[in-house]
C-alpha cells in the first residue's frame, strides 16, 4: 500500500494505492504534493484490476450512455463509447470502450462517494506497454471528478481560462471553435494561461468569489494554478470582432451545456442547476465573435472595463 497527496481546486485529497499499481503513473502530472499535516477533504481508496475478467458484465441498471471522441495533444482522435450503470448498493460504474487508444482497449471505473470518503476501482484491459498506463484515463477521471466537485460547490467546464492584471476570463464553446487559440492570443499579450482545455469553477464560501482552477492533464505536466474569475465569454468564429452582454438565464444555460455533468439523478441535477445559476450571477457574461488575431483583446478589454 502506498499513499499520495494532491491539491485540486484547493481540495486536499489523500489517495491510497495497492501494491499492484507500480507500473501506473501516480504523479498526477505535477499535482502531487508532500504530506504537510493538513486535514483532507477527501480520502480515496484506489483498486486497480487488469484483464478480461475484470470487465465482465455487472448486474446493473443503465442510467446513461453516449459516444464521443477524445483528442490528444497531437489532435489525434480516439473514438470511444461509454455507459454509466448503477448497482443496488448505490455504486456507479462508468465503462468506456476505445476504438483507437494507444494504451487501453477498454476500462471501467467504479465509484462510491460517501461524505469525505470514496472508493474507486479501476478495471482495465491494457495494451502491450503497461508502463505507460495512467489511471487519469480521459474521460474516466473527469467524470469521477465532476461527481465529487459538486459536493464542493464546484463544476468542471470545457474551457480555456486566462488571467491578466485584474481580469480572469473563461472562454467556452464547442470543440474546434478556438478556445486554445484565444488563450494563445492572450498569452502573447502577457496573460497567464490557467488551462486551455478544462477548468474547475468553484465558489469560495468565505469570499463568495468564483475561482477558476486547472486540473491534472494526462498529456503533459503542469502545476496547480488559479485566478479569480471576472468574466465568462461564449465564443464563436466570425468575420469581424464583436462582443455583447448576455442575460443571466441564457448565460447559465449555456454554461451548463459546456460543462461536465450527469443529469440522470434528480437531486444532483438540482445541485448543478443551482450552482450554474449562482456562478453566472457572480461574473459578467458575454457572447463574442472573433477573428484569430490580437485585435480581439482590445475589443474584449473595452467591453469589460
């Protein structure tokens, strides 16, 4: 048994790993930290099982299923199909099958979250090179993370976030619209990129401010970063640069459509909707069309003064 510690969105997590996981990456891609004696917000007991037998069918009820595509840093697409099921004991099971993943053919993550403890079982059918296995398999880890974050007044948003002076701006849209492009344009202007693909938004109870945080990414190492969020901008490609204020109800709905969440549970859905509305009520909301050059920076800065 080995222990690891992480801090994700200022949430302190203690992980217990069994001895059969040495060949898995457990450095959390830069988010691991030393035990400094602080209390933990969550303790996760991890179990990893490999082989065909670990993925045998369970006696469960299907509650959601979907197909999608996950892209790596080289923009190589890895099509997948996933299904979420639930057993009578309340344990949720997320099974994903990849058509063309470099390290994994199929995987299932089983989780049961109670208060500040979670049990996490990862069942995998790895390919030839086990040394490159990573239990942060997308989208497995993000699905589990979103289920825990809602308990911490936080959500996971498909977005890029930049910080510059007193601005903290989140750009969100469907894949391929230009979130990473927008982040790079701002970086060239001296801004700091929090993350250009996935970010956590969390309301701090003590200040009632919205903070944006990066998350561990499976394709590169980073360090925990955050900023106070001032603006959310829903972007689209356009023939000229423009930006308009967005009403609160529309902004909350659009934020929800670009977030990682599961709406198959009535009570959890209520929590998500309430949190989206609260976050949207604490920041400025805009819709924006842009050309991929730095002139969009001035357009945005003039609008949010």
